[in-house]
C-alpha cells in the first residue's frame, strides 16, 4: 500500500506522490472488474448457452468498452476525472447487479446482452479517466514511468490478481457468489481512487452545455487538426491486435507442434507476468532513451521479430516448452514497449487537446479487441497460420515506420533549426 508521507521514494520509482492512492484504487478496482474474464464464457456454455451466444455476449461487452474508451478523455476535459470515474463506477454497478442478479440465474440471454454491455462502460471510464489525470498532473520528464506504473496496476489487477483471486474464490464459495464479491472490490478501489486520493485537478471552466458538447466533438475533430494523433491511435490498435488474435489460432498450431493446450495456457499466463514487469521497465526506459524510440524499436520492431519466432521456433525445436515459453515472454516484454505511447500522444498536442488525444489513444486500446479477431476471421482460411503470423508481424513493422512521424513539437523545432542552419551554410 502506498505511503504518501514518503514522497521522495515514490518520485524515485516514478509514481507521482499526489496520485499514489489513485494507482492503488485502480489496482483494486480492476481486480474486481476482471475477476470473471477468464471463466465467464465456458461457465455460461456449461449452463446451457451455445459457444456462439457466449462469443456474441463478449462482443457486445467489447463494443461498449471501445465506446467508453473513446469517451473517457473528452469527458475528463468536459467534466473532470472524478465525475467521469464516478460515472464509470455507477454504470458498472448497475450493469453488474442486473447481470448477476437477474440475467444469469434465469439464463435470460435477452437480458444478459444489454446488462453485460452496460457493465462494459465501467472500467474504461474509471481507469482510462485516471490515465488522463496522470498525463495532466505528472511532470513530463517523469511521465513515461508514471504511465508505466498505470499499466502495471491496470494489467496486474485485470489479468493477474483478478484471475488468482477468482481461482481461489470459485473453489471456496462458487461462481455466482464470486461475481457478487466484485461489487465489494470495485467499491474499495473507488474509495481509494476518488476519496482517499486528494489530488486537485483543475481545468478551464466549461459550464455551458455548448462548451461541453464542443469537448465531445473535439474528440473527433482532433483527427483532422492533429494527424499525428490519428497515427498514434492506429499504432495503439496494432499494439495489442495480436494479443487478441493469438488465442484463436495459435493453440491449434502449437498442438500440432507438440505443445498441448493446457501447456499453452501456462505459457500464456507467463507471457503476461513478463508483460507486467516490463510495463515498468519500458516506462523508465522511455523517459531515458526517448518515448518514440522505445515504442519504435522495443515495441513495434521487437513484437514483429518475436511474432515470427513464435511461428518458426516450434517447427525447429518441436515440443520444447522452455524455448517456446522464453520466446513468448520476450514477445510479452516487447508488447510493453508501447507503454510510452501513453506519454507521447498527449505531448504531441497543446494542453487544451490532451484529453481528446488520449480519447483517440484509448479508442485504439478498445478497437484492438475487434481488429485481432477480425483478422483471424477474414484471413485464416485464406493464408493459414504462417500467413497470419507474417501479416501480424508486417503490421508491427508498419507501426514502427509510422512511429517515425510522432515527433514532439520541440523535436520538430530542433529539426527546423538544423535545416535553417544548413541552408545558411
């Protein structure tokens, strides 16, 4: 638990002391929010739903995640982070209570879809609004490390603590009671992030409905005014597209190479332990070596390279779990190389556009949930596993090239000065 009295220590490790309780709150909130993600689909299939129904349920959840991810930044600009995070909490609770209390016990599929979708608005509005808060209230020299810590607590709560807690709770109290405990955890997380966290966030007053509407429109028009933000959003989609594509076809391929599905699941879990650790490392590296360079070389090029190795290494070293797991961990580490994008993107624009820029970046984080599976759906039958791995790798290499254009304003000025000096000579 953070110690707010020891600000020097917090600053040294990259956590803004004024926001430390917010980080802790996001960790606990995401643990509650994500405790069912690893088992809800097979559980509902066991209860009588078809695989297609369970998949469509998850898709409806993903739609609202993408919408809320885009809204998070512009709503912070219009209403402030506390109100935006509170809205996320309320929507999550409404959807969750209806989903668990009414829809699941009666296997009412018609009610499951809208209630689970409403629940999907919760964590993007809560967590991504806090990410915007971080970008406003953190000194630029510390921003890469600060967003690295955000992704550490976000992923640690959603993919690690939620899964481990859930595996314990299901065996102890059962599936439905475990889902009810999520209410307790998200409320605890919100208490720390919204009440114990005393940081002041002040924006220019926007009291009129017209000015608030303009902030929402700004989340779209910024794409035309600041093309670099659009590029950053596309790079963010590529970042995790393979993360949502791999589980659909890679276990089948690896089974043919001597890696059983249960072993693959352990490899997949290990990948994200590596990813969480490197969220911090690459946040720090980004502050030292440059955000753009880190995203380009460690993130995009690294992911492209290890994506190809994840296809070819199992062929050369058939059934070698250790080597394939190592390649997977390196891929997961490079996936974290995109962390500085959350510091780079809002720094591309002026203060008045930071929220809109983060909305586009957050939209990219939501859209990758669709792009990865869509690529598999469209191309798997045409080009097979090898073709898909090359396609995903190519997207990473294109993202690396695109990142060259994400220059900070001061970098562009330096470049202009050098060109002017050269022309004078």
